[in-house]
């Protein structure tokens, strides 16, 4: 039990979580004033998923997992799976974007909207936002982050330098994880834009990349890759055996997330028992995305109005 009860820490990230939860609740309260009951209940269910994502991040960062990750490579792999896969998926399912925006009063929302969507100053930000959300960019950056940070020299650097570890390694894992899951999960007002075939291929290719990384760390080497785990005081597990266990966790976790996602995407496409030739044609349509794009275009042509009403399908 000492492994679970000792080495809890208080990270400044806790303060960020508390502020974000308060902001989310303020936004939900403001939306609830002008919303039907069914939509309010849906937002509340979404918020629970959003908070669950933050809870997973706190477990990864502040629980004994973070402490033992410095002693055992396989625990570090568990931490990476939590930060890169589970927490981002829950946050994307939670769709917190509209409630967080409604944290701001109406006048502040107007100013933010004008700045982000209409001003010339924010044009580079809009270009960067569109670029990083491109499906291929999201998938490639996610896999690149996974591979690059497991290069021995970079992994060891991150273990020796906490700033690199927290802000670069973990930060890139989380951000690319959110971008990755946005390609598969509707998170209003953002919806996946690629076809079901593309999504299935992206999941399969990512799973293959995880498997190849796991095989490289276990079956295609006979030595430990990471010098930071070579001589940890008090650890009797050999560094190579530790690495093999970590590789197995990476391999198994790859199948655990990929197989259900693969099945759900296919079932989502075929749930109406349409002919095979039309299944993915229907699934590939992006009506909601077109509606949102038309709304933004209409807003760009006229001053932003004060509105107490919520988005029609947030």
C-alpha cells in the first residue's frame, strides 16, 4: 500500500485545474439561463468527461505514478499513456470550448470574437490554428511526438531537465493528443472532417507505429536504451527488463485504445444498415462543419451582436 499512499505531491497544475473548473461552471451557468433542459443535461454529461480528463492528468502528474516514473521505465510508460491518450480523449469528449468561451461576459466575448475571427493582427493565429488542425498534421505530429521523445538522447534530457520534461515532453504529448482525438470525436463546435475510411486508416497506422516502437525497445535490442535508468539506487529490476515491461505496456495499451476506437467508428458509419457502398459516403458528409463555416462567414460581414442565446447545438 505504501506505493499508493506515499509520494503524493502538490503541483502548480492543481491551481490551473481549479481555475479551469470554476471557469467551466460559470460558462455552464450562463448557458443554462437560455437553454432547454435536454441541452443542459447534455452539457453536464460532457462536463463530467472534461473533468475526468483533468483528473487523469492530476493522477499522472501529482500521484505516486510521477514519483515512480523516475525509478522505473515501465511506470513512465503508464504515465505517458495517461497524458497522451486517455486524458486528451476525455477532454475532447467533454467539448468544453463553448462553455469556456461563455465564462466571459457578453462584451468581452464580442471583443475576443472580433479579435480572433476578424482582426488582421490575429490572422497569423488563425493560419496556425487551421494548420495544426489539418487531419494529416494532427496524425503526423502525434506520432512524431511519440517517436521523437523516445529517442534515447532526448528521453534522457527530459529526465534530467524538469522544464524540458514538463513543458516540452508532456506538453507536446497532451496537445498532440487533443489534436489527434479531434480527428475522430465530435467536440462541438469542432467535428471530424475526414471519411470513415480515412479515420480507420489513421487509427491503424498509429497503432502500427506504437507496435513498432514497442518491438524496437524489446525484441530488436538486447540492452537498455536509457542511461537515466541504468543505476537507480534501490532498484533491483534490471534496466533492460524494466524496458521490456515498458515496451509491453506500450504494445498492449496500443491495442486497448485502437481496437475499440476502430470498432466504434465502423459501427457509427454502419448503424443504419445501409448498403456497403453508401456506408462511408454518408459518414463522410460534414453538414455541421458547413453550417458553422456559413455562420462564421455571415458574422464576418456584420458587427457582432449581443446575444443571450446559446449556440443552437452546443
